[in-house]
């Protein structure tokens, strides 16, 4: 059995009046993420972790923000494309672990839905997808509500 681990990291700025998509879920908020896509910073970090596990580059390379094709796109579509790509050649996703740093709004009520949503897109069960959330105790750009930071780790295997 072969194992591969990958990590991903992403940041998006927050601005008023934009929809907030996080972990594939629409979260009621007065602010949302500034981005070329729907700005789902959690999915972007997850995609980079998946691509990292297979040494297949990153989502900026795969879905350039200079291309109109990906403008305002639902990031779940990007995750679906990335999942198919990294699973080529008999690879499967063992698990994913995601940490979201956001000062507000509170992410906790949406974690269950995020796990279900992300697992469904990746074709695995929700018990293999962990989503954790933290504030930064009002420190730094996250604490000042200027942006959101996400880390993701993925393990893949081939039997
Ligand atoms: Mg991004």
C-alpha cells in the first residue's frame, strides 16, 4: 500500500455585502470573501491539500483567476474536478482535516453540514472529513475581521 499526505493553505479578505461561502455552505453574514470564484477559502485549502498529496501543483495553476471560465464559480465544482484528478490511477482519499480561523461569524453551527457537503463532493463518508474552527482571540488580520485563514491536511492511499 502506498500513502501520500498533502497540506493546503489559503487566505481570503473579507468585505461587506458579499455572500459568505465556507466549506461548501452558505453562512449568514454581513461580510463575505473577496475572490474571483465564490471565495470558499476552506475548499481552496482542501483542493491544495489534495493536489499536494499527488504533487499535482495548486489550484491557482489549475484554475487561473485570469480566466473568465472560473469567475464566480461554485468552489464545489472545483473540488469535484480536483477530486477526480487526484483519484486517477487508483488513488483514494483516506481522510481530510481542515482548520478554519475566522473571528466572526461563529462557524460551529455549520460544521456538520460542511463535513457532509465536502464528503459528498469527494465521494467519501463524513466520518473521514474533519472541520475545526477557531478564532484568533482578536489578534492579527483574522482577529480584526479583515480575512479568514484555512489549513487543510489530506491523506491518500493506493492499494
Ligand atoms: Mg483562494
